[in-house]
């Protein structure tokens, strides 16, 4: 199993895979969701063990990070700053009350490292969400990060083979 981690290589390959990935999405609609999840979880475990997120951090340059009020409170405590100050500096709130980090890249990403790693948000901790059920249903969103995340790129490419997908176009 070859694992690609060079971000320039991944971006170059991904630039030509939009149509193939769309065909893969359509192909998965014909397969059993639990079988897909089982295969993806096994592939993810292998790829995740071989790729160090903390050596890459490219997701921190691209993601909109949603956070909860409890996480804002935790960040406030961690930074030893009043919550109102943390909200003013780092948080945006939608009209519906959803909260997210107000910059991309993330404020807390410096020198390819998360400066609040021990206090990082659930969404950051769970990214790229490939350990969760429902891969088929989340694939469109997952593919948004395909050109930028070595884990997603490798898992998707290996899943194509493992699940019997053959591009015919």
C-alpha cells in the first residue's frame, strides 16, 4: 500500500479526479452502507497510522471550524482570557447561533502546529471524520478536502480499489 503525503502531488492528482470521484459517489449508492463503512474504517485505520496529522496541519489552512459554547468556555479558560474577549477576538456567530473560528487559516495554527492542541475543538479532533459511520452519505463533503488532506486522499483512493470501483470513462 503506497501512502502519498506530498501535498503538491496530491493537489495535482486531485485536480484531475473530479469526474472520477463523482462516478465513485454514484457507484457507492448501489452498495450496502455498512459494508462501505467497514471497508473505509479498515483503510482509515491503516492510513491514519501512517500519516501524522501533526506533521501536516493542512486542514487548519482550509477548514471552517465549528465550535460549541462549551468549547468557547474551555478556550477562554485555556487562554486565561475572559470569554467575552475570546469571542470578540476569535469567534463568529451566525444569525442562527452557530459559532465558528472567524479566520481561515485558524488563529491557533502557527508553524504547521496547533498552538492549542490539548484544547483543540471536537471538530478538529474528529477530522477527517472517516472513523464515523455514514461514509457514503458524507462523501460529497469529504471530497471537498480530498485535494488538501493526505488521509482523505489515500483513503478515498484505496476505497475505490477495495470496493471494486472501476472508472470506465
